[in-house]
C-alpha cells in the first residue's frame, strides 16, 4: 500500500493549512521533512517542528506535527498531519517535497476510501462525511452527522437480520425437503416480510424531505417587468443584492442567492420580467427566466396590486397553474393598491405584500414552505437524502413485495429466495458490504481531495 499526501484544508491563502499523509511510510517521510533520521514520534502527541529545505538546510516553515498510529487513526493506517502556515507557496513546496520522498498525491476522497477499506467506517458513514462538508444549513449538517455516526446503518441492521433469518429458514427447507414448513410458520414468515416492507416504505418516504434538506428548495421569482420582483428578492434575502430602479426591465439576467429558513436551504432566483422582447439581450434574459421556471421546485409569481391585471399577468397565471406556486400581490403600501385585486385570482389564495415595508413577508415565507412541510432534523429518526440510498431501498422493497406474493401463492422456496437474496444485496449496497467497485469509484469521485 502506497503512502498518500494531500492538502486537507481549502486552497488559497489562510491562517493555517493542513498537509495530511497516510500510509506505511508516513513517519519516515515526516522524519525526512524535518531533517530527523530514525524519527519515532509518540502517537497522539503534537510537537513543534521545522520543515527543512533539503538543498539549503534552511527552515521552510514551523509546523505542528501530529502523529496517529494505525489502526487507531481515521484511515486505519499511520497518519501524520502537518499544521502549517497557510501560504499556498509554502504548502505547495511541502507537498512537492513529500512527493519526492516516495509519497503520491491522493485522489478525491482517498483518505476516506482507505478508512472504508480498513473497516473504520461503512459506506453510508463515508457519504455522511461528504454530506457534512457540503451541508448548507445546520439542519442539513445535523442530519449528515447522524449518518456519519451510523444511524442509517443501525436502522437497517434489524431489517437485514430478519431477511437473513428468513433466508436461513427457507434454505433449510430446500436442503431438507422431507421437512416441509408448516402452514402456520409460512404465514409467520409472510407477516415478518410485510413488516419489513412497511419499514422500508417508511424509510423511502423520507427521501423528499431529505433531498430538500440536502440540496435546497429552488424558488424562482417571476412576473412581468416593474412589478417589484427584485425589490421583493432583496426583502426576502434581507440584503440589497439585486439592482432596483423605477425603470421597467432593469433585471435582464437571472440572479440566484441562498438563504436558510426554518432549517431548510432556499435557493432564491430573481428573473427577468417576461414580456415581448425588444432586443437580443432581452430575449436571452427571458429565455433564462423560462429555464429557471422549469428548474424550480416552486414558482413565486409577483403581481402589481397598484395597477389592473394585464394580459401578461393573466398569461403567467395560466402558465403556473399546473405547477406548485404562490402568488404575491405587491405594493400594498401604495395609495393606488386595490384590495379587490385578489378576488380576480381564482387559482390560489394570493398574499398581499410590500417589498418596501416588509408587510406580509412572514406570511409569504410560510406559504412558500407550507407545501413541503417542516423538517425537524433533531426530532426525525432516519432521513435519507441520497438518491442512491433511495434507489436501493425502493429496489429492495420491490423485491420483497414480489417474494411475499410468491410466498402467499404457495410457490417453491427457491423462487421466494431469489427476491430475498436480491433485497439483502440491495440493502448491503447502502452500507458497502455488496457495493460493486465501479459504484465505489463513482461515489468517491464526488469527494474533495484531502478527505
């Protein structure tokens, strides 16, 4: 097994940069870097050392050197971490020196992959590490930490044990054909499988909330020009992010910002007003608005309550009717605002707001979140947020439903066992026991280098 090296902290200038080594030659390479032969550091201790230039003997940097002896380390191998000053030039030089001492540059997620290979974590925990790094809100981070601590693995454990027990029972019936299982026992097995199917269905039902928690809710603010979309965008963000003027058509391109509301990450997009384009730039902006509408989980249609309902408004109301949407009637603060405006809109209950004063904004946020429910990551049991996990759970559930149906029909044990073995294999792919090598490669390609 080769020794790998990588920068474990973000690229760029910073106060501290951590260079990580893992593998059988980690200590020897660290000793060469500090110019100390037969280096024998004490595990679990941090020491101040100078990294030496092999050509001049001068000190490149003063670092804190920590040693973690395998198997009591993250990767299960000997690990050395060098906490250096965060100069990109210095960090690059230290890594280059390590590469010249028989280390090789780590690939994406290779430290975590070695932890998986050495039995320190399972695959779902490894993915929890990635999700924790990518978390956009504290709620998403808490959910990732729970997965990192093995909650999904623990939840699946009794399910897999029931499947194993059922498989052993049916395999024994096949092996000893003279001892047919009594009808009462077959019914018990069928009920146990139905309970497993129900559990897997409950787990699969959390995916919608989980993916919103992980990726965020995409909301596109749409409407014709000069209805106050950008002003409302700034009000919702509580920041002057979009340019606002009294001239129609100020916004000619889409602008996206993120905000966390009640633990859910929201990706809010301000779009160009939809109207009859007068030039090529406006046509491009409107086309981007259409794309943002297509990608959004929810459309926030803004209307101008200080004017009459125009044909463009009517058309946009028709456009959003088949989609999840909220209608906001803006400019309630103006003298010309008509409170009867909302009565002409039959598709939903519009919300009267003022982008200038903030009137109705809390009600608007509640309406945006209401179709998706609230996500309490502290009270929830297990929440799956990974499409791969969801796919494997659904496949296992489908196989068990087919096996249960065959069992009820009195089919042979061999036929029932096919579905049970498949279901067990699909659940094993979540935690890595039965995951093919090419799938592992795709998963760890999504990790950052140095983790």
